[in-house]
């Protein structure tokens, strides 16, 4: 998150020129932004590698699977993979888990997937709002 915060602060740094309200970032700021994105990608790959190692080392650990699911959903933003991991955790938690019983509203598979997609988007929006001041600062 600190790399994301740094990136967005860099995005907001601009050189004011003339009468325009918004300026262009300087070359130095753009270089810093590129470095920040590169560092983030390296950190993301390292985190994924660590989670894969944990999954191999502790394949039956519900807490590891749920932690990886949360990471996959919130950091990687891959709802489909996160849902698969949540299903795996449910299977580990309850050996007689039946995915067909997961239809809470009785409207079938299509409705369930739309509902979960809306829930995921709502969760993402709430998450972003909760971190907004930390990422872009109180002034925005």
C-alpha cells in the first residue's frame, strides 16, 4: 500500500504553467512514477511467490487459503481466482460441501454470479473509500 500511496502522490505532483489549472508532471516525477510501478510489480510477484510457497507447504490450512483469497481479491483484483480460493477453503472447512447448495436466493447460477460480482464491486468501492485519505491525502 505504501507504494500505491507514493505513486498517487507522484501523480498529483505537477508543474504549473501559464493559466491552466492542471500542469504536466516533470520528467523527474515521471521517472519516479515508473520506478514506483516497477517496485510495485516486483513486490507483487514476491508476495505471489510467497503465497504459492505457503500453499504448497500448508495445502490444508484454511487460514492460508483464506489469506491468499483476500490478497487475490484486494491486491491482485482477480475476483474469479479469489472465489475459487474461497471455495477451496469451504471444501477444506466442510468436507461434505456441495457448491449446488450455495444458491441462497433460489434463482439459479446466473443470478448468484451477478450478485457476487456486485458484492465484489461494492467491497472494492468501500475498500478504496476507506484508504482514500491514505492514498491521495486528505486534500482530495
